[in-house]
């Protein structure tokens, strides 16, 4: 919970903004495009970029949910923390774990040449990215004004 408070008070951290359906749809498109990129990179054997695209597919669909609810976060760690704490009723903990693992994998492959990723971990990341996006897309579509207000109230309670 202290991390949530920090995220709400740090520059570029979590802020409540006006819910924005158009931005939400734009981030859904980015998530879908990231899945296309992931598959294209996989076909070409470019695993570091495939891994990055798998992570961003998940991150963008999560951010689409944030935009639907009017939540801005420019710090990935804060986005993940809010997802864990505020959206736990809607997003399974296992899905958040997938996102966290995808983030670590992306960092290891994108920024380091000496950090290897097990093939089965890479395969699992690629195989579950599409399901993650589809599941969160369904959650986004189910959110109405009442549910959005409940989420916003949860965030205000931390302020």
C-alpha cells in the first residue's frame, strides 16, 4: 500500500484524469498491433523484439483499461502496482504475474546480452500474450460508468 501512496505523490506517477474512451480504443489498437509485431518477430527468429512486443501488448491493453477509467500513469511500476491493488477484483493475480514476468524477460533480452531466457519461458510468454489481451479487452468492454466510479473511489481512498 505504501507503494500506491508513493505512486500517487511522485511526479509522472498515478493521477486521476477524465475517463477517455477514445484513448482507451487507441491503446487497444496498440495492444493488437503489438501482438502482430510479436508474431512477425517470432517468425523471423527475433526473440528480443518478440519478447518486447509481448510485454507491450499486455501493457497497452492494461493502459487501455486505465484510460477507460481516467487513470494516468507514466511509470510502469506504478501501473503494475495499481493493477494489482485497485483492479484485483477484475484481473486475476496470475495475469498480473504474467505481466511482471514479461517485463523482466523484456528487460533481460532488450538490455543485456549475457542474460539468457529459457526457451519454455519465452514460449509461455508468447503463447499467453494473446489471451491476456483478449481477457482484458473483455474487462474493458464490461466497464460502465458505475464500475469506473468504484475504481476511481478506490484510488481516491489512497490519496
